[in-house]
């Protein structure tokens, strides 16, 4: 899976998105309108990358969220279509 | 002398005689408990030179035979034992998530108080620990990686400067250590908050709230709710070993955050804060 090095979770109170990088052990906090639409596993709180990527082509907020990840260096902006 | 704090056992040797009597008063039945069991950490004081045994005597504290700290004056060794114990746990225990905070528990529900030095967290925790709450730690929250519950350690509470007088004035019958003047942190004293018998009844507790306290002399009590993202960030910032634990630390912290409320507290009146905390448990 692409981007399997990061784990994305939404806070239960929808105050933000927390992203953990498995390679660097760093944690990033993102506040983004897409937090309201993120579908997370009800138990683990984890977001499914496949679902997220499927949203990017049709949802501007999802695209903006992915851009935030690119800006933070969490994913490679050039590798999405590979 | 062996000090059994629950999760961690320390052997202290080579310390000036007065330290042993002070530690015995602070730790009571936790001293030399189960001597047949192995210890986790060895804290050994040695002299730096023959001359320094006579002129301005000083000692150096070694941890497991490694010289970690700078030499200290002989009459300032007592706080160094406490700091050395903290250092051992924060540096070596990566089987649990450790957060720089005090921890209070009531009704099996825990509130943790992550804050920087000088915020008054130890004073607040000690005053409440001597007044009906269970003080699980005045220094670090010890979080189980699977359950995200916190557990207690049997340690004396550390007080600095004005806090010593504040706590002594309200609880003059509490067991205080002698005060060590002129340390890098100023005057330091320790106080026994719970006996070993009380500690033995302290089980794991779920975290229901995280409060970041800030004592401001003369200030009105202000309670500012924080969202979970802000709370998560506060806990990451105050953790000793979050980045060492990797994804396990991340998952544990997320689990802890899910069940907790978060607040920033600005206060000068401990009773008002105590009343508020009661509503959380």
C-alpha cells in the first residue's frame, strides 16, 4: 500500500487529525475541514488509506487534506499516481 | 538500603549516614522490603578524592557503576537520591509510557497534571494527596501500554522553596524530610504522602482527565477546556519516552486521550481547584 508508513487518526471530538510517521516516530497534528468527513475505524480511530485516496479525485476537502500531508513532508507529493 | 517503590526497586549505598535515616522516615515499610528480590537500579555514592573527604566534602552519585552526575556536596546528597531514582526510571523503562506529570486518583479515576517545572504541579498534588486523594506520583505518570491505565509508585513527594512552607503550614503533622538548602533548584524537602499499607491498595486507574496547572499568586481560578488535539500535543510534549516507543506509544496515547477531558488551569486557590477536580471523578 502506498503511504503505509503513516497512520492517520481522527480525534473523537473531531478537533483535528493526528498523523504518526512509522519511519521517523514523529507525530503531526493537522486541523483541516476534511476532519468532519473522515471515515475512521470506530475502534482504532484509524483512517483507511484506500478510502482516503478514492476521495481525493472528487472531494476538494480530501484533496486539501492530502496537500497538507504533502506540505508537512509526510507523503511524497509526486508519488500519488504511481 | 533497598527502596521498593512498587514497579522499581533501588539499592542505595555509600550515602552519608543522615540520608539513610531520612529515607527510612520517608519510605517506612518500603525500605528493605523483600530483600531476596533483585533490584532494578543501583545508586552508589563514592568519594571523588581523598582530599575531598576532608576539605569541602563531596560525593558523586553513580548509577549501576556509571558516573552520570556531577559531584555534589555531602550535605546535599538526599535530593540527589530522589532525582537519581527519577532519572533511572525516565531513562531506562521503555516498557511503559512515561509522562512528566503528577497523578491523582479518586474513585479509581485518575487525573494527570502534565506541566513544566515551576508550574506548581507537585504542590497541588501533594496538598490534595494529603487531603483525601491518592497521589500515584508527583513526578511521572506511568501508563500501561496495553490498557492505557496509570499505576502508582510509592515515592515521597518533592517540594521546593515556598511550597515547603505552604504544605507544612496546612499539614504540620505530615512526615517531612530535612530541608536541603542551596541545591540547583533551591531549597528541597520531601514529604511522605501515603504509607506503604495505603499504597498497596492502589490499583491501576483509568485516566478521566488531563489538567495542565499553572499557579499564579493572587490569580482568580480560571478553567479553560482544551480539545483532544491540544491535549494529545500536551502529552506528547511532556512524555519522557513517547518517541522511543514509536507506534506503541502513539496507540497508547490515543487510547488514553479517547477517554479523557482536557483542561488548562490557572489558579492560586487550591481549594477551588480541588472542588473542580472532584466534579471530574
